């Protein structure tokens, strides 16, 4: 998957063979922010314009812009649940490795 990033937002980049253009869509937010261009230089400019427009529009209407997922998850769970999750994960990883070794 090809991506471009700007101001903390990441966009997935695809090629539309029918229209011969590059298409981008922001990932990790529910709002649909898409853009397109004929080449990478224009695509980067279109991404920046789309993100800036999104942020300006949110400010104008009084809406907080969605923040993309940053990969950090802070979670408090009982120690017993944490231990059980680690054990289960280790078993799944071992099963995955054994399955790959059999291929």
C-alpha cells in the first residue's frame, strides 16, 4: 500500500487505471476526505489542500476535526486478564509460526 502523510494524517494512494489518475483517501477517520491528481507532485499538493480545507471547515462549523489513530492504546485491565491475554497471544504466535514452518 502506498501512502502520503501531512499534518499527522495519512492517506492511502491508489491508481485509477480507467481515468489514469492517482487517488488518495485519508485513513483512520470516519469523515471521507478524498483527492486526486495526475502526478505525484500534484497529488501531494492535493493532499495538503484537502487536509487544510478539512481543518478550516471543521473550525468554521465548530466541529472538532477527527484525529487519526496514533497506534497508542492506554487500557487498564485486571492483572489476571492481562496475564491471560499474554498467554493466549503467545499460543497464537506459536501456532502461526508452526503453521508457517509446515509450508
